[in-house]
C-alpha cells in the first residue's frame, strides 16, 4: 500500500520552502496606473483654468478640486511605493509627474513665458547672437556664460524656439535636478526610502521660483553636480589606522558617527573624469553667475576643512577661479559698481530686512502669500531640525549634510543681492534640509551604532498616512508660495504684442518707459534705453498727491530728458497695474488716476491700444 503523502498544491509548496509569490509586477502595474490616472485628471482639471480669473493668491483661487485630487492620488501612490522594494524607474516616474503637475502649471496654462526676467534673458540671448559682449550694459555681460551658450545654439533653433524653450524651461531644469540630487542623497545613507523621499520633499519645497530661464537655474544644477561628484567619488573613507578628523571626534563624544554608506570605489579613470567634470562645472558657474561661485566656494571649503572629501585642492581651485574672474573678466563692471557692492557688507540687519521684513506688505492676498512662504520654509527647517536630532540620537551624524545645509547662509552678511539673499540661501540649502526633513518623517532603519535588523512594521501604515498628509499639505503650500503673485507675474499674448508694437514705433535714441517692472520687454533691442517709473527716486514723493495731467507730463518728461532724448514711449499693461496694486506701490486708485491723466495731458498721445495694453507717446519738449 502506498503510504506517501499526496503532493502539496503549488502555492502551499512555495510557502513550505519559504518562497513568496512575486507580486512586484502587479505593484508596478498599480503604480503606473496611479501615475497615469493622476496625470489624466490633472490635465483635464487645468484645461478649464482661466488665468484672467486669478486673484491675489494666484492659482489657488482658480484651480478646481479635481487638481488637488490628482495631486493627492499621486502623493498616496508615491508614499505606498517608496515603502516597498519598488523599481527605481517607478519612483522616478512619480517624481517627474509631480514636477509636471506643480512646476509645470504656468507652462501649460499660460500662452507665453511668465516673469519679466524671462523675457529679459531671452533678449540678452538674442542680442549676443549678433553682437559682441558689452560689459557696460549691465552685470549680465560680465557673467555671460549662460547667455553665450544659448546664443551659440539659437541660430540652429531659431528665435521663436528660444521663447518656447523659456516657457517650458522650469519642467526641464527641475527634472534635471533629480540626477545629482539622488546621487548626493545616496552618499548620505543606504536607506533608499530616505533618498527618494528627500528628492520628493525637494520638489515640494522649491517654491522660490528660480527655475525659470535664468543663469541661476543652470548654476544651481551645476552646483549640485559638483557636490554630487565630490561626495560620490572623493568622499573620505574611514581608515582605522589613521586618527579620525576633529569633527568626527567631536560627534563621537555624543555617541554619533557618520553613517557608513556602501558605495563602490571608482577606478582611477573614472575619478579622473569625475574631477575634470567637477572642474569644468565649477568654471561654468564662475562664468555664468555672480552669487553661485561663492556659494560653491563656501560649501566646498567646509567639506575640505571638515575632511569630508579628499581633494583638498578643489577649494583652492574654486577660489582662484572666482578671484581671477573678478579681477579680469568682471573688472569693467566692478569699476563702476564696487562702492555700491561694498555698501551693505557686514550690515546683517539691513540685508535680512530687505530679504524678509520688506517682503511682507501690499494687498491682503500678497501678505497671505508671504506668510505662507515663511510658514512652509519654517516647517521644512523644523522637520529638518527634528530629523537631525532624531538621527543623531540614533547614532547617525550627517556631517556633510549639516555643513552643506548651513553654508549658503554665510553669504547673508555680505550682500542683500537685491533683497533676495535670504531666498537664494534658502534655495541652496533646500536639498540638505530636505534630506534631514525626510529623516524626521521616516523611521531609522539602521545606524552605525544601532542595528535594528529592519524597520518595525507595526507603525508602518500610520506613519505612511502621516507622510502622505504632510506631503500633500506641502504641495498646497508650493502652489501658494510659487504662484501666489501670478496675477502680476503672468503675461497675456496681447501684452507681448504691445511691446512688439512699441519696438516698431520707437527707436534707439528714444526712451522706453514702463510703470512697474512687471512688463514683458527687452526681448528685442536690449541696448535701447529703458526706464521704470516706480524705480525713479522721486516716485514716492509723487504719490503723496493725486496725479494731474501737468504733474504726469512733468514727471515723465524729466525721465526722458535725463537721457538727452526728446521722445519717450510709455507702455501701460494689465500686469503693471496688478503689480502696483499687489505690492502697494501707490495708494488705492492712484495708478488708475495716473493713466487717466495720460489721456488728458496734451503732452501725451495714445498711439496703440489692444484692450490689455496701451502705448503713449510723449514729447519731452512739451
């Protein structure tokens, strides 16, 4: 008689030998379906958005509920899959969709590039395509790397392609940031969840809006590439036969060591290529931007002093490049502006005041947006502080991350940078703040001193829900922070057409005048004479009384005559009026009264009007 036991079913047999059914394929399908569903809902939602209906809080007031539902679905999907051993491509697709959904809003909804600086940068590219460098024009021509690059390829692309590139540039550059970010975070930890969540938080925290078509956007990318190369290929490896650096001995006193990250050591050939790439990227930064080279110098310098990297000469090379550029290539600009640049050196209070206090003003909506920006930034830093303490208590001293996070703030006492030094410092510190904030939101899986053998799963789902809620709230904060001023930062095609008409009407010996800085001009004839009324030193005194035809003519005639011209052209657009109202540059109704005075003044003649913008001709002799 056969007494053998009947064979186990296949699924039972698999469990008997410890095998688990492979469900990863189905999780991948679910992830792609979630991304596709959120993308479709997002696309349908924004197609119905009317930019003209915006108020003082920008897109917040015009985006439908389905937009936020799409972002919620995407966020939930990411938080589920970042916890699982998902394929890197799945998580990367989540990040790309998040960038499109949030940072691509204006590119998709608005017909032309936003921000007056974007049009100005396009104009410099156009100018350099047919002209030699002209340092006397402004600072851009003393740091022309970015503009020279695009001017060299514009004949191939065409001028209209440059404008279109500027429109979609935020999506392109934000996706480009991901590669160096992922590399940097991978040098801080072996925990892949932490790497991906930190990247997600960076995308959510980047409300500063420096990802438009600008030297700063490219310089930040190059900065991240240099840091990634140095930390990936030249990070100091612990050697038990040599004394620990001073900062390691300091952190050991509080029972915390730098995490031991398992990275393969690069061959000599790869290291040579890496240091060459870092040098070339550093040189490109020095040639393209005024501020970023010194951010790089401080960051690399701190890494060298703390002995986090082995190429100590890198800090010296960056310092020599910075000094050489200032003494030779930027000397014509410095000769005329050195006194102004040195005026605020050491004046920490004034630099903070112009970068923070003076930005909280204007209309009620504008104040609300400013407060949300402060709250979002403070939330990131609070999460980062908690994450730093938490990881330190668990034995992880993220020394390189700490140093790179505080390095940008060394620039605050030196320059107000047009009132933007705090914004730029926050931007450059954001990658490292995001990593520490992710450390707050995730449990510590393994540290140099504590080996847990894995993450506890009892609190996995509650923590996952908490992370999803925090990320969703930060996404709303990004929409408010980045696009809160959109009513004055966006442009209609009619406004661009009006400026083009002004170029046809005016000439190089005449003065082109705008009411406020928010106007899409300088994309042609960059070397013509431009003036902005609200930036004139006497504008504040003029707003103390109601404008009359005589006072309006007298004020603008003086601006024209300052340049020895007899004819001026004044452009009045919707964006300019919104800008003045939003920032409270004049009493309520004052700008409208000024335009009415233009219509009644004999010295003014309205030459052009398309409903969104008007052009006036003024005779200085009158």
